[in-house]
C-alpha cells in the first residue's frame, strides 16, 4: 500500500488549541475544625475570583485532603476536575495534584484563634490541563510545601505565589507542550507494578480495554493513584488524551478524531496514530478518578456511568464492592477479585499470553534492585522501564493487527486468495477468543474500528509476540513461577518458626503441667503427712488417756486391795491369837511332848537340822522368803516390786527353847494344830496364787490338820518348809545391817508394804514363848 507523505499526530488540533489557553493554578486547602476541609485562597487568578465557585468544584477540598492523610506527615493525592464549557473553550478535564502536610499547632509563631486543634493540616494544590508532567510537578510541589510549613507562619504566602508564576511562565514558553515526551512518565514505576502483580499485570491491562467498573483500594493515597496512572500509561499516548476522563458526559475526543490518511514509518507517533492508538477507554459514559472521595459515589452509581477506573482509601467501599465494582484490586493485600462471571472468563490468559508476561516478569526479577526499584541492577536496557513499555506497545500493536485480520477472515472466508499465505489460521485466538469477543462489544473498540484502516495487518504482522503451542519450556517456567508465587521458602520458614513456637509453647505447657502435677503430689504428700501426724498425735493422746485411765483404775484397785488386805490381816491376826490361846491354854504341854517324842523318833530329824543357826540369820531368811513369796504372788502396792524391810510371816507355831549360846538343844516342832492358812501358805511357798485372790478373801478359814498333810506344810521355829524344802526364818526381831544395805543397793523401797508383820511381832512371839516355858 502507498504511504502518505504527510505525517499527522493522533491528537486533534482543536483540542490542542483549547488546552493552550489554560494557565496552571495553585490553591491552599485548609482543614477547619468546625467546617471541615475548605479552599482558603487561590493563586493565578484575578483578585476576587474563586474558580471553585465558578466551575462548581465543591468537592475539590475533599479530593485534596484524602481520607487517612492525617496519619502521615506528607501525602499526595491525584484527582480529576471537570471544567465546564466556556465561550473560549468546550468542556474538558483538568487534573489536580495536592501535597498534604501537617505540623504541631504549638510550633506556630502566631497562632490564630480559629486554630483549636493540636495539629494544623493544609494542602497545597496544583491544577493543570494534563497529567503527563505530574512526576516533575510532584517533586517541585513537595519542596514548596515543605518550605512553606518551615516558615511556621501561614499568612506569609509569597513562596506559593512565586511558585504559581513559574508554572505559568513555563506554560507560556511551551515547556509543557503536550507533544513532548520528555519526563512524561516520571514517578510512574512499571517495574514495581510488574513485580507486585506479575502475570496479573496483563490481566489488568486487558481489563482496561474491556471497560468494566474497576475499583482500586489502598490506605496510601499516593501509591493508589500512581498505580492507576502506571496502568493507564501502558496504552501508548493515553496520558496525553485524557480530556474526557473527568465526567461521563464528555465526548470531545471522538468528535474531533479523524481517520489517518498517511503514514510515516520512521515516525513513531505517526505509526501509533495510523494504527488507531491510543485506544480511548475514557469517552462517553466513562470516568477516571485516581482518588475518588465518598462524596462522588452518586456519580459512580449514576445510570449514565457505564465504566470507570477509580481509587478509594475508605474501607466502606469494600463492604459494597459488588455494587460499585466488577473487579476489585486491593493494593494492601495484593489481591484481584473479579466479581463478574463474564469478565472472569474473558480475562483468562492464553498460553502465548502467559508465556509473554512470564518473560517480562522473569527479566524484572532477574534485574531487581531493592536499593533502586525503578532501575535494573545491571544498568542495562533489559528489564528497564522503557523495555517494559516497548514490550506492551508491541503486544497491543500485534493485538489490533490480529483482530483486523480476524475481521478480514470473517469477511472473506470463501475467498482463499484474500488470505495471507504466511499466516496459518486465525492469529487472534492466541489472545483469547473470549477476550476478543468481549472487546469487540466495547466503546473503545467501536471508536478504534471506525477510525482505522481495515488492512492494518499489512503494517504490523498479525501474530502474537509469543505465538506457538505449549512447550516443555512453558511447563517448566510455569512450575517455577508457581512455586515462586506460592512462596514455598517463606512458608517453610514461617512453618518452621510456627513449629518452633508451638514446640516451645508445648514444652512450656508440658512443664507447667508437670510442675502442677508435682506440686499436687507434694501437696498430697504433705496433706497425708499432716494427716498421719494428726492421727499419730491423736492415737498418742488416746493412748496417753488410756494409760492414765488404766493407772487411775489400777490405783483405785490397789487402794481397794490395800483396804481389803488390811481387813484380812486384822481378821487373821485376831483369829491367829485366838487359835494360839486355845492351843496353849488347853494342853499345850502334851502337844509339846508329843512333838518332842516325834522328834526323838526320827520323824522330825529334817525339822531340826537347821535349827542351830543364829536367830538373826533364821529371822532374816524367814523374812526374805516370806517377802519373795509375797512379791511372787503380786502383793505389792503402788507399783513397788522390791522386798520390804519387814515382811509378813503369817504362822502359828510352837517353839522349842533355844539356848542363849545358839547351840542345838531340845527342840519342839510345830504340832499339827498349828497350820498356816491357804493364803499364807501360798505366800510363803511362792506358788502361783495371785495376790488379788489372796487378799480378796480375808474371810477364808484356815485349813485343819486333817485336810493338809504333814508332808506338805510344816512350820518350825527355825524356818518354814514347803514340801521338803526348808527355809530358815530369823525371828530375832531385828534385821541385820548388811541385809538392809544390800537391799538398799538393789534399789528396794525403804517403806514397808501395807500387808506386813513387823519384826517386833516376832519378838512378841518369842517373849510369849519364853514366858510359857
């Protein structure tokens, strides 16, 4: 085809002329404690004029002071304003950028009375007719706002006035000519966008071409706005043609658009204009608001608003995302939520699409530098901002060329000669059939298709940049990227950290459980020990009480036994005396003679063998024997177990005359009538009759001579014999000193037993015997 010699630009001349008449304006927006945000003053207009009132910019203060700006020292907001039609120019879109700062009210040199809050918040706003130089304006605006706040005196606005005059001078000199490409993308980082969204970057671009209701959300207003500008800048030439983006009723671009009739291939702008770029996604029924306050929700919900790209920092829109959006991009979470089913199907990437965007993402990641995200660490072309823009420009040119060839195939399906021989099939399928069908129903497609040549595929080859079927390299790259997207290393690190925390928590919990168990066991042991001690103490007390009770009972019993024994002794003494009187008074000589005869006949030989001993020895032995017998029978009182100094020898006997020299002479044994009672016998012989039985029977009569054999009991003057055994009895009435000392050494008690016959009784018996002889 022929190439026209005269190149033309894609920007309508009429529109270009209308923009030349707008001078940039500067204003100050203040946050009043009672009235809220309001425009405080203007710079660049005549005295007494207020553009906010003339152009109906009532929402300008809310756009300049974004929600959440009070939480930051400095923040930026980007927004669009609709300038109504005037006599000099038609209605068009204006663009504003504001720098919001705040400071402590106590630092003011002159604090006005109307300043009642602890902080002062103000925004310096620049309004221009194109956003393509906002990168440069942002840096200059930040410096001016910081210098103005540093004065600590807001009544001095000389610095703001000079700033506006410099912008107006540059505009008059043409330094802000819209045809210049210099610094038009300053501040917009595609590298950060591609690294953050990866393959979804292409999804967002194709979504813009479908013109749905796109809602961006983020808490940082500047990042929110720049992300949208970066996305829009991927469509070549669109930043210079946003004159219809401020309102859904604007349609100046299509009215002034003319179909190119010539092409100059060496001129990039001529090539883009001939191919129908930029694709105007903001036209009739569309809206663009990088930052949209809640006060503009009525415009979003208006019936005439068919599509828009807006951003908000208010989370209230998230609660109504189904109403205000077809796709929600949450920058804080890095997620894309498509609520429309048809839109979701149209945005599915094909294999060539995925291969192409993966290639770009890989180059960006390989050249990423955390210290300078906007520039590759290799300082080369691959992976740079310009590299990314060229790749997207090539993709769009291939897309529109393939779609044109798709239309050509549909029109000449029955004429093979009209087809290109080196193109197989329909190349538009590599971009996704659902997407191509959905795009063909949009307004920007209609404008592009009606204002471009039908044979654009002759200028640009109708082929996807990464056309071809699925290869093993695609699978490997896809798996690698999915692994990276899933962040296995981070998840493993997080899992390891979580596992460590859980193990530490489990160890601590187990330790606490064991400590508690040990404490419970110790408490139980202590309780059992205390219980055992209390039981032991109680048992000891009971045992002590029992012992005391038994001792008391024993003492009472002994007292009773003592009284009974005393009564028994008294009764026995009277009985023995009477018996003796009867014995001596009624034939005692005959008895004595008989006794002498018995002794001479040899029957009493055993009786007289021991009579030659001294009186003291006989009496001592007699006393000792009787005392032992009494002890063995239990006749102790009050716990005394030792032998008494004087013991009871309950006997009645007939004594033979003892010579003074202690020699043996005539001896008379006891007669049969002289007997010892059973109780006395048991006491003398030591037989096992208990003292209680002896003492408790004081009324028992002594046995007669007929009932007790002579061989069993015989009592003589020299001793008492039980059976065949003789025991000498000392009846001298005195105890030898040696025996007393010996008994005292043995620990015998010095007090006599209550049931005793003192030694003087023996002396009395001796005296009676002497008198009767």
